[in-house]
C-alpha cells in the first residue's frame, strides 16, 4: 500500500509524536508499504526508505519549536505523482488541512489521528476561552475522515463525547530493544544528579513546555530535600523553569537520545510525570521498558499504562499533595522496588512497535478496501 502521511511535526524535531511516527514509518516500509511523509521542511529528504517532502515553514509564535507549514498548490502534483492509496493526517491543524483538502479533490481515502490534547493546552497559554471553538474546528476536520485514531481509551471517549465520529484505538508502542533495565549506569546516575549518585534520583523526560506542568514537581523536591531531579529535554519554558527551580537539586540535562536516553531511564529511581494533558505519554512506556517505576497523574491516557502499586504509583491530579505522597511511597518501597521495576518492564513488553504497526495496517485495509470486511451486526 502507498501511504501519504501529513504531519505538523517530524524529524529533526524530537518529541513523542515524532518518535511514534518514525517507528511507524520504519515498520511500514519494512513490511512492504511505501510512505511519503509531507511535513515542515527540516532538511531531510528520506527516512528509512520513505521519501520526505518538506514544506517551507515559519515558527509558531507561542511555541517556536513548532513550525507552521502552509499547504501549497504544488502538493497536488506531488500526490498525483506518488499515487497514494490512502492519506493519513496526523494532528490536522495547518498542513494537515491540506491533506484533508487533497483527499477530497483527488478522491483518496482519509485517516486522521489525534495525538496532542490541544484544547487542554490552551489553558496553559492563557487562551482557555477558545477551547469551545477549538473543539468545533477539530470536529470539522476529523469528521472528514473515514477513521479517526487515538492512542488511549480515555482520548477515544473524549473525542466521541465532543462529537467526533468513527473513532477507534491505535495501540501504544515502545522500542523494547533499546530501552532495557540492564542499561543502568553509575556514571549516568552521577551525570544526572550532578555528582550525587547515592541520592534519590527523579527523572523527567519530554518537552520543556508549560502544558507539561513540570513546575509542579518543585513541591516534591521541597518535601524530599535529599532527592535530585534531572530534566531531560528542552523547550520554550526552560528559562522560566530554571528560575522556578533555583535553590533546589534540579539539573537541566538537555536532549539525550539512543543508548544515553535508555541509560538515563534505567539509572533513575523514579520517573515523575505531572502532566494532565497526555493522550498517551510515550515517555512513560520508555521509562517502564527500562525498568523505571513511574509516578504520574491519573489523567488522560496514563491509567491505560500505569497500574497503581503494581508498576508505579498514580496520584489524583486534584490533590495538592498527591505527587508528594506517591513519590514518597515509591522511594520508601525499597523492598518492593525490584518488583515494581520488573512489572514495569513486563507491561512495556506487551506493546512493541511491530504489533502497533500491524494494527495500523489492518485499519488502513478496512478504509481502502471496506468491501473486503463484513459490517458489524
């Protein structure tokens, strides 16, 4: 099958969506499909055999790391030359609207997927009054698709409740070959803790942006003053957070990739994730694959992955002391920690990228060849 993938973000940018897309593209190509990635121009023309068509873009004012690529009339010729069987639009916002338009003009079946909980993000940028309007725009865009995919059961329910139709679950995936518990390292632990490897080590990995609510980890550090926090990643909120965490044992590491990132996960005592806006939280699965127990808000797609007291600890996002209590429970569970690490790894092993991509291919087949699949009774 030939798939034209429209996405608002792709390599060289690093985030959970890009990680999911690059693994998906790799496995689709490996399985014999051909993929054309249409994305903001990042200087790449190919990835794992897939062609990349970069569209010139400008930085988004509220979030300079995010690039806005305006659809161009030349896209019609690009698609006609590629002859896709299907167009898959990821987080339709700007460039994705072009994918929706050309699916109609060229009569190509359309799939859309929802990865970023944008309506909740608005609250963190002082634009909460626009939430209702954004839901209407999302409904208008997604209801053009023959199938809409979400990455957690909570988000499936959320989209259905807001009037989005034909919604199904695209199961999570994680690279269990890269992220493994045995990659724990004393030198990495020392690097993350600024030379304090014997102290409790908390880890955050992801975008350093307002909607991730990283600032809410500070009360945990104040309640557990011997603990150190390593923040791996970067983003528009870093400077503000460096000021916010001044005087605490917080260390801004910047981006890590590959084995360094895997070692960081494996070397920490707990992965702490305060965000309430997650559709999935891929970094949670990466941490768990590396045997790092999770402390996370019981919100969005997170309870799909984390079972409280089994492979990590959940806290009520409405409880001001919830994250403190959950982190203390985990750090004090010295005898149980190996069991937590083991269970975290077991959960992650259920969700490899190959299985997630096979499921996606089955969805593609039902959209392109609906007559081959019996209708549900």
